[in-house]
C-alpha cells in the first residue's frame, strides 16, 4: 500500500525541521512526503526533500481545511493509497507509519493514533529515540495498548493532529469542508462528515506521534475571530455549535455576545 505523509505548515520552521528528521528515522519510509506551505514560501528551504505545495492565506487567515485537501490531492497524484496527515508540531515515532499501514490492511475507515504532549524543548532538542518516556497523553482521548485497535464512537473526538485514511474512504467523506478557514471547527466537521457517510473511526494503539511544545493559551483568544466565524459555519451545516467551552468563556470575558442564534464580537 503506497503511503503518503502530509503536513501543513506556516512558520514553525524549527518544528517542521524536527519532524522531517523524525520522518527520516521511520521504519516504513513514506512513498511521498508532502508539505503544504500556507503563505510561507520560505519553508522550501527547511524541507528540500519534501514535495512542496503552496496555498495562499484566505483573508489573512490560514486555510487549514483547504491546505489539507491540497496536500491529499498532491499525494494522490503521486499514487498514494494510504493518506497519513500529521500536524507540523508532531514528531512521528519511528513505527507510526508502519502501524497505520498495518491496521489499514485490516480495517477500513479513519485511523487515529495516540498523541503525547512533550515538555518544553531542551536546548539540545528533543531526543528522537526517547520521546514516549517524555510525553503525556491527552487526558480526554483513549490510549489503546500498542497491539489494540478500539472503535471510536464519538465523532467530536476526531482531531487532525495525527490520522490516516485510505483514499477511497477519503472520497466517501469528501475531505475537509473548505468553508472553514482559520482556527477551529474543521476537525469536528470532518468527524461528523465521516459518521454521516458511514465511515468508521478507530483508535489505533502503537501509532504514536508526539506534539512539540509551543505554549498555548486557554481559551485561545488570539483565534477569537476565526472561532466565532467557524462556529457559525458549523451551525449552518449541522444545526449546533462546537467549541462551546471556548465560546462560553469568550462570552464570560465580555468579548462576544449572542445575536439571534449565533455569536458575534461585542
């Protein structure tokens, strides 16, 4: 099964360089390593070994959904049958691609591997051979044993940090909805689109990726406009709003208010 690894990026050049170094250690080398640069042509110098695709920003915002679709399109031009999408901040464990390929040969659907969160990067960089010992798994998502594959029943838990999907299942889902741009909402939309299309989702033990620390704010006020806009897009598509915790906190801080059935900036 021809396998492609697809990453979207803008800035984060040190994270991307570290990812490329980890990819080079994979026990299963990807048949294509596609990097989608969102308004950042300088990334060509960071990963000269990658198949680079350029996608412009949309109204100043990062086109995350469109960039993933563009990366998948390029990977399929290269003959990829298994599409592995990995966040630019994530480092694949050397067996991640092989584990995804193994499970894809046994089960159809969206495959989600566990993601561990790393502490701040040490001055000498992360030790690529010992990341699992440093990382802390996300508390709200299952962490199957390395030989386990568990059914995923809640599409709200889908995240694009690390997942794999065969090309035919991608077509059934329809890819990411490009009405979303900027931060927030497109992952939940993809999870529900998969469920609506009858494409199962699985938690795949052993397909580890490790998220490089870059600091985070809670709630992510720097993405407020994106989140409010994308919540409205999601409501138009599904009849309810995701990211409710963030939206409620924005409201509590006096940043947004209700206007009819949706949120707007105050």
